[in-house]
């Protein structure tokens, strides 16, 4: 008769504080604010062509944020959770035409001299950016609700990045009209709210060490998505966006 106590060799879950510390460490040390392209952006050394290439390719990511959030929302059985997560979709899509984060990003593009029709066409989106964005959307489609929510925790570092970006644009890129910075200003508050909600969900849902480790891996993956996106943009050279 097998008298082995199953699960005895499994490590205990981290405390809530240790789990949070590990998540915050990933969000800090692996976040794309450290990428050389972002560093150069904040130092003010990007050329207009480089800035426009980044805006164009980052828009491909932005337009898919409500898509991945809709996939996450569909995994929730609790109506209260769905209502809470629905706000994220509204934040980006708006309630009506001309509102929301996607519209604000289009206005950033226009402020930098890009045509919104070109942005919507995705004609100049780089292959590496397409792969990174598709990978993230499919992650949210196929993984558990816990992992999908954990991947969103890059928002823990987003408010600080938005503040640094606003200052960099104002100081170094005066050729971009100030009205185009509305997206960054809005995301400071939204990112703080969204990350606090998601962090609480993840800390409550991850009850075993295995679940906690999957959350850390999910957040690491998301950081790698954002890093890969910038790798593609940084490596594209001076090919103009609006050919």
C-alpha cells in the first residue's frame, strides 16, 4: 500500500509580500524603459524618422490592447470582474467615436506628422513587431485567467515611464505638438489604477508556489514582448515610415 503523502515535496507558497516583491522586481529590472531605444528617446537623441517609426509600430500594439483585454474578460465567470475589466476596453476604445486611448495615439501620430490612415493601414508595421504583438494576444487567448492578468502587470512600471516620456518630449522634441502627449498624461492615472487592481487579483488567486511561479513567468514574457517590439524598431535603421 502506497503511504506516500502527496505534495510533501512541493515548496511552500511565497508569502504575499515576497510574491509581490518578486513581481515588482521583474516589472522593474526587465521593463522596456531600460531598452537602448527608450534610453535614447528619453535622452533626446532620436531623429524624427526614428520617432515616427516608433509611433507607427507602437500603434500596432496599442490597437490590440482592447483585443487582448476582451479575451481576458471572456475568461471571467464573475459579472463584477467582467464589469471591472470592461473599463480597460473602454479606456482604449472610448464610448463613442473620437474618444479613448487609441484615438489619443492617433493624435500623437498626427502631432508627429503621420497620417492616421497610414497608421490604421499597418502598412509600415515591422515583421518583428507583428510577431511580438501576435504572441501577446495569443498568450492572453490561450493561457489561464491568472497568467493573462499577471502578464498585464507591466503596468506597475508604466506610470513612471509615462512621466519620464512626457518630460522628454517636452524638453527634446518640440516639433511634436503638445496636444499629442494626451495619451501619456492619461495613462499615468489609468496605469496606477489598473496595476493595483491586477496585482490584488493575482496575489489572491495564486495560492500555490506553482501558480505564483507561473505568474512571474507570465510577467517576464510580457516584458520580453515589449523588449522585442523595441528590438525590431531599433534594428530597422532609417527606413522612412511613410514610403
